[in-house]
């Protein structure tokens, strides 16, 4: 996606890789919310670095390994997210959600500690005595308990809108609730503390 935009049209040379890395470092968010965090930029630079090494080692497209010319941002500049909200803020967020599906999108993150991809992939057959997830990020299947606060939202599964649409609605609810800066993954962290 975004890394591809940085390398489009550039030559597979030292100068091309350095220029692509510079473009990645200069990328900004689509909604004008300022620059990406150092961690996000480093993830994208790592993709570029890996592609450069792959082009040399596996494909033999270059005579030189160009990956050392992709320099990551100093790790000390990375910010570790620690944003959490309390139950009162969760209720306010749910009240400001524009529709029931967005409320469910939020509730599954907070009350089941599910990642965005897990919520989007959840199907009625995964629900029963708990939420049965086979494809967790860790690769380990798990059964999540259905707590009382989550029960009303089970009927929203499967979610019908695209994840970007739901995320946009989440951002609207977040801003209306006065919780600017909150990202979807913060909901999982918050749920773990509630």
C-alpha cells in the first residue's frame, strides 16, 4: 500500500532506496492528523528494508544488498501507547456511536478484548458458549467469555460494513465523546483494566 507509493517509479539503486526511505519518513496521515509515529514509520521502513534484501538475495535483481541504506528511526523516539479509558468513558463513547453496528464494533473491543480483524472476521457460528476464535494473531485458538455488557451486541454479528467505514464511525463517536487521540486498539487495553 503506502510503501509501494514510496517506491513507485524509483530505480533499484542505492540512490533509489535512499529516496524511497526518505519518502516513507515524510509520509503524513490521510486525514491531516499530523505525521505518523516513529513506530509506524519504522514498520514501513522495515518493509522497504526487507524488500531491498529480497531483491538482492532471492531475486538477484541487484549486485549489492541495498537494505543497509534504509536507516530506521532511533528506537528511543518511539512512543509506547498507554491510553486507557474507564467504564464511564466507554458508555459515553457507545452513546455517541452513530448506529448499533458501530456500538457493537466498540463493545467487542472493550468487553471481549478483540482486535479489529477478529471482530470483522467474527461470524454467528463462532458464537455459543463464548466466542470461538481460531485465527488469533498469536495463532492459538481461544474461547473468549461473553460478559453481560457484551450480550446485547452479539446480534450485530456479522458486521455488515467495511472496517474503514466502521473505523470512521468510531472516530466520529470518539470525537463527539471528547476522547480525541483514542485509537481502536486502546479499547482493548481499556477493557483489560475495566
